[in-house]
């Protein structure tokens, strides 16, 4: 006979409450698993399993006590009852192990739900098997299946709810679902049970006895009490951990604040990274900068606990995945429990990067400035990790504390790289002044740093409504360059500070900028300290909200040295052009003088005419010789002569220049020459030395604008060791040029021999005089010393090595030429007919037969036709082939033919050094001496 049982409604409600409370307690304990590590994690996972498994078993036992059948006594077999409890705990523990600390993937949710649901089913049917009654127990299959589905599906739903939310309301919802799973499965399972009575069973109707009810309440009470204690322990442990975290984070805040106050940004960030890594127990933490141009992250700061390698260097942003970078760029913190399972990191490239850097879980806080991602602060874990909400909030707080430091470092770097022109900087700052107040303060800070430390003079001029220009500010460079102290000129009108003439020019320029409203660049000259100074100035107008120009920002630069250098360069170029012109004119003069000198020399030697005629010829010859000397000096001025050191009689040289120097210096200056005749000769180039003395005389004249005395003296001196001239020990001649002029101070004296340095003002000198003298002395093996006193005068001493012979070049020309008897034929080549005629007459007088040619090409034709001369005399510079080229051709074709090259230049440029040379103009004796030297 089928027996039908009944349930005590009070105990049924009690069983459902036990199941739900047990579920709530178990889920609360399981939440401690994510917040713990090590053995505490295993402890809380076991506690959760015991709480849920024991709760399932208690619910089942209470529900069974609520069930009764008429006249039937139910007992429970102890070992099977204990087995049902163990099965519930084991299955539940397996579910918690599968879910604990990992992402809520569908596979894990389903697996954990299947395990827990199976635990409920196993516990129920093993517990039913432990019943001992007077009836036979059977089951309806359909209801058994329904009970299993209810247990598994409801348990899976509860696991999913608990993984989504860790707050109280989420835990309550998950506990109710889990309680429904346990209760639903039990009562569905009871519906599946079929009790068949044996014979002799008391069929009296009844409900659960008082004894059953008391036992059910006792079990429920004990179970609930145990669960309450478990909840209390979890809450207490949670409170202790929360308190410990608060204390640790308060300490960390103080430590970070102390570190960030340190000067070096990189060291501070490295220390902060280490503090964060140890506090969060992360494997790696640090900072990275995003380069928006190359779209790469530059990892500069990294700390690790030693279990993973540091993350340093440059990585493409795409390596971390489009989704993650998009979240960061939007300013959202990225929290990933497991990079291999989360939706935001499901890109292949992201997961490959995670493998490469040994990372499974990340917490990344972005810094976004001006709408762009600039910096990230990150925590990495090599294992999956569930980051608590308070972890995320605290990380964001720490990141915000360091944001200003990172941005400060970025601003410092921008300042170091700031190399734009003043106009660009002022325009940029002017634009920022019209923006928000915070941007204006930042711009003002940057402007102030530049204003105070730039080497360019800067000034700010206020424009009053009535048109006055008020000096508002000048920077230290302006004070040093112009001489106006800021405290003396601030708040005063421009015309009250500057001289009237200078103020008038400045105000005219200011009014132009105010009227046009455009940036103005200009150069002007001012005499603010008794000498003209050249300034390049930029004026930038600033407008108010109504468009009126209210300020002028100015930047000036003293370009006097540049202007002087440019003028000196122009003067030098002009002198070079004059030198080239002079050299060409001197060449033509030499060609003209050659026949004149030759003819007069011949007339003198032949004694043509009477006494009166001879006097006229002598006068003409002397004039020709003076013209010859003048041409030589012109060539020396043009620097067309090479340095040809010979033994020079300095007494004769300075005495011969006395008249020229007196005419150069003028009647206000008395010229005194003091040189003994018995001095040894000096080793020098007479022409270059004459130019040096003339330069020194001109400098002395310029130093005596009111007149004075110019003394030129020569004396012999012996130089020993550590002499003030710094020359090698030996015998020297000292040529001194002393004046009674204004003199030089120490600063001017130190730069006196620098090229292009001049104290004469723009356009009054090249600054090359003393440098040329200094270079000449060094080239000759001598030196230049200068002694000067302000208001007393200057003495320039030219030290020249002593020569070996007392003869000079001019004397050689005056000696009689050796007896030369010309024999043979001379091929004379010159493109100037008059020069060629004069030279031919000299050669004929010396006894040579002369064959003339007007060009090198004509001479080669004569040679090719069979002419065999003993000597070839050729001009150097001719149209077509030069004399040097002709000489080489003749020497290569006809051995034994001697060649003499004559030139209107006194220089050897273009003439081979091994070719004999004779300079124009020349006399018969000089030609004879050159021909004699060929033999």
C-alpha cells in the first residue's frame, strides 16, 4: 500500500531559512578567499565549504524531521548520515576551488554549479538512503531528474550571481538562489520518493511529533549558531584586514608625500613605484610615457619583486591591444583579473604580449592631459588576481598624487627643449593669456622664468588710454645691457628716462606698433653711454578683450659687435678690391717704366749731350727710380709681394720713410727718427717692413687727434730666457713706434692684435693694422710687444732677428754689373712692343743677337722653323700661353737653352720657383747681372 506523508509547515520554513543562511554564510566566507593569500586563502575556502556543506546537510535533516507518515517511526543509519554530510562538504569545496580567485567564465560557472548541485543531490539521496522506516522506499524517475536539474541550474545561477557582485545585496541574492536550489531540490526529491507500507503498520493519521519538532529546532539552532559564529569570524577578520589596510595606506600616503617632495623626479618615481609594488603585493609596477608621434609607450620607471623581469624600453601601443589602449585614452582605469579570459584583452596581440612579459592580471591608471593620453601607472601580477574596489580607488589616488610630479617633469623637459624665437614664445603666451585663469597662471610662470634668465634684454611697456608709454618691467639682462635699473625706471614714462633724441625715436616706433597692431622688427642706433650702440628689437603688441593695444612686449639684442664686424668685413673687401686694382695698375706702370728706365740708363752711360743735358737726364733717371720705388710700395700695399727676407739696414729704411711718414701724419704731429748708423742689419722683407711701419704710424696719428710726438727708434737688443717678448734667446733689432696719444686700457690692450678689433668706431678702420704687423713679425721669427698707458701714450715694439750681412737689396742694384760679353742669339718674347724694343736694345748693347716675338705662340713657331737660340727671355703674363708655360715647353723640347722670365709684378705667383726671374722695370746693369747668373 502506497503511503502518503505530510510536512510540518513551520519546520519546512525553518529548513529553507537554514539553507539560505548557510548559503549566505558560505558566500561571505568565500569572498575572503579573494582578499587573502597563502594558508589564509585555503582556510577561508575550507570554511566556506564546511559552512555550505553543513548547511545543506542541516537543511536536509530538518526537512526530514518535518516529514511524517501515519503510524510510522523513522530512524537514520549513522554512517550513511555522516557520509551524506561529507559528500556535501567535498562537492561544495570542489566548486569553491574551481571558482576561487578567477574570472567568472561560463565554463567555470557551469563547472562550479554542476559540482555544488551534484553535492546537494548526493547529500539528499544518500541521506534518504540512511532512513530506516516501516515502508519500502522507491523513486519516480521524472521527479528525480527534475530535482537534479533544479539543483544544478539554481546552484550555477547562485555561483554566477556571487561572481558578479561582492556587495551585501549581491550576496543576499546569491544566497537566496542557492537556498532555493537546496530547498527546491530537497522537496522535489521528496516528491519523487514513493513509500510502500509493509503489513501491520499503524495507519493512524498524524503530524510530526513534539519530539521531532524539538529536535528539528535544536539542529537548526545549533547550525545557525555555528553559521553566525562563522560570519562573525569572517566579519572580524574583514574588519582587522580593513583596519590594517587603512593603517598601511595612511603610512604609504605619508611616505609617498615625503618622496615626492624630493628634487629628482626620476628617483622619486622609482621609489614610489617600489612602495606601491610592496603595498599591493604586485610582481611589477611602474610608469610609462606615451609618445603620441611614434605611438609607443616609453617605460622608464619599473620595480619588480624579482620573480618577473623589469619592463623597460619602448613598446608599440598596439602591442597592448586596441581595446585596452582605447580605454586608457578615454581616461578610464583598466582592471583585468585574467588577460587570457577577459573581454577587454581577448586580442591575440594582447595575449602574446602578456606571455612575453609574464603577466596575467593588470591594473592600469591613465593620465590624460589636454585630451590626450600622456602617462600610465600600472600594477602587474604574474597570476590571475581579483582586484578589490578599494585597491582600484587607492591606486587611482596614488596615481593622482604622482600625476603632478610626472607633469612637472614633462614641463621641465619642454622648457629644456624650448628654443623657438622670442616672437613665437611671446605669441604663444599672449594666446594663453586669453584662455582660462589656470592656463594664464601656468603661462605666466613659464614667461617669468624666461624673462628673468634669458640673456636677451626684455621689457614691458604699458600703453595708457591717453597715449603715454609707461615702463612696467625690464629684465636683468636689460639692466646689464642698457644700464637702467628696474627699480629706477618702473612706473615712469619713456620720455622721462631716455635722452630726448633717443626717446623721440623710440616713441615714434611705439606709436607705429600701436596704430598697426602688428609685430615689428627693426634695428636702431642709440647713444646711451657716450658711444653709439646698435640694437635689433622686436615689439609684440598685446590687446585687451576689446581689441585695444594695452602693452608692448619688447626684446632687444646688442648687435654692435656684429655691425662692427660686418663693417670691418666690408672695409676688408674694399681694401682687397683696391689691392687687386692697385696690383693691376702697378703692373702696367712697370711695363711703362721699363723702356723709360732702360733709355735713361743708356743715355747716362753713353754721356749723351752736354752738362746741362746730363743733369736733365740724371733728374729724369732719379724720378724714374722714385716712380719705381713708388710702384714697389703700391705692390706691397696690395700684398702682391711674397715675403723675401734679406738683410735690411733699418737706419736707412726708417730714414728713407721719414718724409713719407711726416706727410701721412700731418703738420700737427712731430715726427722724430732715432736710429744709429752702426747697427747690425735685421732679417726682414723691406717692402713688408715699410708697410708695417706705415701702419703703425697711421695708428699713432689716429691716437693723437689733438697732435703730439711720433718717435721712431731702432736699437739692438739681446734676448735672454723668459723675456717679455717670449722670443727665443738671441740677438734682435727692436724697431719702436711710440706716440703721446690717448693710450689703451688693459681690456683694449689684451685684444689689440685681434683681427678686425678696432677702437676707432664704425667706418674708421679695418682692425687689421696691428694684426698684419703681428703676423709679419711672427713670420720673420720675431714678435710684437705693446706697452700703453691711458692718457700717456702707446709704444709698439717690432722685434726682428739680426741678419747675417750688412748688404741690402737696393745696394745690389747700385753695384756695377759684371762684364758680360753677349754671345749667341736671344729669343725675346713680350707682348708690349715698347718694352720689347727697350729690352732688345739692352741685349744688343750687351752683344747679343736678338730675335723678337710678340707672343709665346709666335716664339714656338720660330723654334719649330729651325731657330736655335742660346737664351730665351720671356714676359710672364701674356695673352694665350704664359711665359712659364713657354719656358717649360722650350726646356722639354730643346735641352741646354736657358730661360729668363721677366714680370711686371713683383710677386712669384704662377712662376715656377726654379725659373730665373727679373722684375720690371730694370736697368742694363740689372739685366746683365741676371744674365750673368744664368751662366
